[in-house]
């Protein structure tokens, strides 16, 4: 009776769906592991446009206990500060008040950024202005000033980028930097960076373009010196943009749209591997819709379908980092502008970081991926949850309205921990529930996010929902060495 009640709990409070499908799911654990990720696989971004506005970043108060608690909940984490405005910014080391010049940021602002990153244990990545040019070449004068200032302060910089989406400069600025010249510039920048005390191992990340749109640009960038300069290859990706029809709610549960990421990543792999066969590849800026997200959708529960699926595809295809645009501001943020309240994708990201470990496995389901999309990893060992090496975590997206009854025949008679996320008030809800319990901060403290423990290998789940299932006693050899 207890098993039946715990199973039904997950489908309570949902409208009746058209049918129930029974799906068998298995994980390929006997063959080689598909790929590996680490604890820094998920990072976040902030837009450079916030830098000149105020020391509170256009409302983002670095000293807010709520903001700090939410940031620490994602640690360890990369923070990438970059974007279009970054190619118009100048560092001004003097001054303790915000400059009126919207194209400059002060030493005081830079101090606040670095102090925050240190306080919440984030690793800072910053995009430098590549449009500072002299006689056709990048002028490193201002970058050198920023590096010297940072070195003197002892600031740690995890990574630096030179230019953001340079392939779009003709449209954005009526200016052009050829990919060949950009490759030469970034190679020269590497020499400057390696000669600056404290930054001998700081990552150089690039070229920060959409590879599907600009594969020829990327190839020429690499041939001209970028291949020897970059430590991580970074591409940007969005599913829809203002150059396509306005995003619809149905886009967010469209498995065909989700599958476009596979061909996008494959294009990036094909281009990068010609000259950089061993260099890790990142989605260095990515979200659902550009620019700024789709209002009323990109920051709601429904956005989790594209986000969780992106993490699954990226890990399975061997990418090493996915940086979410963005932590704060605009319609695709993880925390609400003004209130700092965590949005649904924030909690989804926290659960991913808590549960999903390094090794990636193949998954087979008895239906196609338009009905159920499934991914599997080793479980991250956890003292709070009691998970030990050998455990397996699977995560699922159910994009149709059909109720799904999943069985796991390869793990018979084993307990299952279910972390299932559903909306409190429809797909456009700003509040998400874990196993039917709304998730909230309490006194600026993240909740425990407890699972439902089920003593059966069959679980019934509502359509248009997603979540994680952990097999604590799977005892998978590939996970036992974690």
C-alpha cells in the first residue's frame, strides 16, 4: 500500500491526460562510458551591459544575503561576464562612484565583481574589448591596465575572452574584424597574458560565435593562430531568436527543436577537431531564446524542458561546460529581477549540480524521444543524501501530455529516489514544486530538496514534466571509482 500511495502522489493535482504509456528504460553500463563532466559543467553568465550602470548592477545587490545564498547554492561555478556591450567597454581604474560614461567601468566596480566571486566561490571569466584597435590590430593597452590592476589586487581570473560574436560586427557596429586578424590578435593576447604575474594559467576562451552560422569564420580563426591560443573552444547557441518567428509556448516542449542542438554541436565538433582535436568545447553562452529570452516563458517552468535537455545532449556529446545566459536580468534569468527570488530553472540547476556526476551513459527507452527523453550519469556522491559511489542518476523529460509509467528491469527489487519537478500553476508558472511540494527559500537558506523513496522499479509520472531518478544501490562499476 505504501508503494502505491507514493506512486500516486506524483500524479496528484494534475489534469487527466489522454492515456498512459508503459515504457521500459535501460542504461548501457557494460560498455565504455560515453563521456565525462566535472563539477564546473554548469556555469552562469552576467551581461557586460550591467557593468557601467551602478555598483549594484542595475539592481543586482552583491551584498544581498539572498543573492549570496543563491549563488553559493550553485558553487562551484564559472561566472562569465561578457556580451555585446563588452566590445564597447573601457576599464577606468580610478574613481569610486559609477561613471556617467556608459562605455566605461571603474576599478570600484571591478573590485565589487571580484569580491563577490570570491565570497561565493565562483570562478570569474571576463570578456575583453577587441574593438580597441590601432592600425588594424588589437590595441592591448586597456587590457594591460586591467590585468596589472587585477594582479596588484591579487584577483584570480579563471578565464578571459577577446571579443564577443565578432562574426556579427558588420551588423552590430558597421565594423569588421576578419577571422584571420582575430586569430592573430588572440595569439598576441596570449603572450601578454602569460607574461602577467598571476595569470600564467588563466584560460583563454574563444572564438565565442555561433558555429552553425559562422563555421567558415571559425575555421579561418583557428588557422590564423586561434588554434594555438585558445584553451577552451567556446560557441554560443540559442534555439530561437528575433530573426525567426516569435517564440511560442509549444517551442519549449518541441522535441524536434531540441534535436537541432545535436546537429549544432556536431558542426562545432567537426570544425574544431580539424585543428584542435584535444581542446575542450564549451557552450560559452546559451539559453532558450535570443536576445533577452521570451517574456513569460524563458523564466518559467516550461523553460526547463529546453534547459535540461540541453544539459543532457551537451554531456552526452562530450562538451565540458554549458554557461547559462544568465544568472540575473532579462527574461531568461535564473533569479527574478528586483526580488531576487529563484526561478524554476534555478532549482532545476541546483538539483542537477547535487545529483549528476561525472560519467555519462547511453540510455535506451522503448519509445522514441518525442515521448520521453532520457539521460544517465553516475550519481554524485553525497553525504546529505547518503549516495555512495556506484549509484546511478537518470533524468527524464516528458514533453507530451501522456502519463508515463516507467519500469527499470535492470534494477529489480531496488529502491528508487524520485526528484520530480512540476509547475505549481501551469507551464508558465514561476513557482516549481518538488514531488508536489512548492520549493521556497526559508530565511535565505536553500531547502534540503528531499526525494520520494520508492521500493519499486516502476514509477508513474505526469506528462509535460521532468525530473531526476536516482538508483542508490545500482552498484555500477564505472561509478564505483568516483
